[in-house]
C-alpha cells in the first residue's frame, strides 16, 4: 500500500506500506506484484528455512523471474529481515541451473516416460566416476544433458565420450532449444528412451540420485 494509506492488516492479509510501489501485473482483472518483488517481500517474513528455500527457488524454476531479478529486488528493497533470504540465495548456487531444471521438468510433464533422477554421477562397476548427467533414467541407462556447448567446454565433450564408451545413451539439448523447441526435444527424448530400452542396460552405477522434481 502507498505510505500515506492508513489501512491495518487483517487475519487473511498482511498489508505493508511502501514508497516503492511496483508496476502491477494484471491477471483476470486482479493486480499482482511482479514475481521477484512478491517473492522477496514474502521472504522477509518467512521463518522456515525450507519454505524460504522453496519460496526463492520456485519462481526461477517455473520461469516467472530470473535469479538476477531476485538479487536486484533484494538489493533495492527494504533491508529489514533480508539476512536469511540473502543466505538462502547464496546457498542455492546457480539459479540459471534451477531455471533449466524447471524447463526440463515441464518438457517431461506430458511425455510417456517414467520420472528421471536429477543431477547424477554415473560410475563404472568399480564405483569410479565416468561422467555427470543432468537427468538419468536408471532402468535403461539413458542420460540427458542440457547445459554447455561442446565447442565452448571441451571438458563436457570428454565427459560425453566417456559416458558413451561406457554404453550410456546420451541426449544433449542446448539451453535455448530446451526453451524454444519443446516438441523437438520431446521427440528426441522419447526416441532415445526407446532405443536405450532395446539394448542391454550398460554396467554402470548412479550416485547422487534425486527423484523429486519440485
């Protein structure tokens, strides 16, 4: 609310006065604060570390705002009660990765594939790391990567070659295609899963497996 308004909070709503009113986003005739502003304002009052982590990561995960927008909003606004939010943002690592994970999850939502394991280190039978994949279907030995370009990151190319040599089927999706060409990405994943399922599963192990996509 504008600073000159004198309206008190109610049980169902917390009202805050501000001299920095955001440009509203109107949806179905209702005005909302932009996602980054809403997330940071709510974060200043959240005491649960787990809820605070989700509050700051999910808007990026679903593409509602960027990590840089969250950081900028945190720097511009009232600094009271922001210490925990700053700590959580530092601990989240690369929010670009969070956004990519969200885009990847949305690609998979309507596909006839089992849910993958996320951010997995693939090892040989002796437990020695072979490579890392962003998503992993353990039952067929299929890995999905949607991070760096081989030409810019030769280490990533060596990672891929080691995985392929171990018998892993790899699907590579550039970040821009993950966002702009969902149909092509979906076709590639379904085709690769079918191909992986037709051959014997490679003798590899997966470490650091996370099944949740939220």
